[in-house]
């Protein structure tokens, strides 16, 4: 059997992709809002010092989950407040 047809071996496919730009793109308004909420939640949970020291990757899965849960609660409260202000009579 020829070497290129050995079972279990995949031949590397050479696809040329365009070179990636070294410039980072600007974050969208939604991404900025998510980051703001994430930082707010980390501060509220007392995890901000750890994030500053180790970065977001230094958090455990449980800590990340707590931040995500709090972000969800904050978003829900903001939506509820916005809906209430729309339904309240204007003076």
C-alpha cells in the first residue's frame, strides 16, 4: 500500500488563506456593553483583583459562571426598568 494511503493517516491539505491583518478591529457597541457588564459583575463578586492580576483566563469555571449569571440578572433588571419607564405616564 502506498504511503499516502495508509489507513488512519490524513494528508495535510494546503489551502492558502489570505494573510491576517495585524490591526485589531474596533469592538462593536454590544461588545463594549458586554465587557462593561462583565467588569461590573466581577467587581460585585470581588473577583476584579484576580482578573487584573491574572486576566480573564485566570478565573475558574465556577467563577466565570458566577459572573455570567450576574450579567444575566443585570441585563434582565435593565430590560425590566426600561419596560417600566416606557409604560409609566409622563408628567
